[in-house]
C-alpha cells in the first residue's frame, strides 16, 4: 500500500467513523437512555470503527460505471473533437526533438515529485502522532502494572486479587485474564460500608470487561489522533462505564452516601 492509498484509507475511515459517532450522539441525546444502553451504543461505535478499517483495507472495491466515448452520441463526440485540439508544443528550429522529449520528461518527473511530496510529509506527521499517543498509553499501562506488582494483597477475607498500594490515591481495576483490583493503602481501615461499595464498583468494572473496552478505545484514538470523534468516543465510553458501575452498586442496596 503506497502513501497516497494509505492517506485515502485513513481519511475515508475517519470520515465514516465520525459520521457514525455523530449519529450515535444524536440518538443518545434524543433518546435519553440508561447508562447501560449508552455504553452499549459507544461499544457498537468502537466495533464499527474496526469493521470499517478492515473493510477499507481488505474489502471488495466497488467500481462506479463511467460512460465511455463509444456510449456517447456520435454528434457530441464530433462536437468535442472539433473544439478541443491537441496541444502541440512549439519547436524552435535550433532545438532538436531529443531535447524537447528530455525536457518534457523532466517536467513530468518534477510534477510527480511535487504531487507525492505532500502525502509523504503528512504521513510522517501522522506516524509521529500515533507514536506519541501509543507511548503515552504504554507509559500509563507500565506504571499501572508496576503499582500492581508492588501492591500487597489484603488479608481480611477478601479475594486474593484485591491488593493495596502506597502509591495509589484512588482505586482501579486492571487486567484481562487475571484482573486485579488495587485499593489505597488505608483501605483496610475504611468502614465496612465504604469498603464494600468500592469493591462492588470495581468488581462491576471487572465483570463488564470495561478495562478491555477502554484499552481498545484508547488504541482507536491513538490511530485516529487527528479525529475528534475518536476522543469523544473514548471519553463517553469511560463516563458511561463509571455510571454503569455506580448503578450496580446502588442496585446492590448500597446508599449513595455509603
């Protein structure tokens, strides 16, 4: 895939994804659905983003039929041929045909280089943006994993994947196959109501696989860093996931003040 084709795919992908995100936003605003429905809508947008990219890269290309001169009325063809004459460059007597041909080739080569220069520069800027976003995400992920490794499991009857860390101010859940819930170091001294509410909230994130979806949204935003729709989706997916977890805590009978 050359630079021009890659640029066309990225632009086509971003435009289609932005249209889907805009439609989802309008439906959510008009419908006023629950947090679970809104989160599901944003998840569907994220899946559609991957589907659009796969289709544009390996999907069939739809050919648009264009009328050829043989399908156009002969009178129109004759009229066009009468008014449009081929360009014949003026040949000076002291310039040979070989020099004219060489000059024409040099001009064509310069035009080709100019047409390819801007896509190449844009691709370099795009790659740098993706690398910066991925480096930022990788650093945050590495930091979270380091906190998990240094965290100490709580020995108060809770599950072993619940740990406490001195480096943490707010709890979080991370992981795919072996998810880990990390709490602040003083969580063991919290009142039981508060501790149970926090654990219910973080376990809701684990059960809903919110970390996986948020990671996918972050990667989508990194690849489409130039597209505001990707960042809007990532932020809304995070917000609705938090609301869903809060709702599960309330449904478990925990009061909002707890």
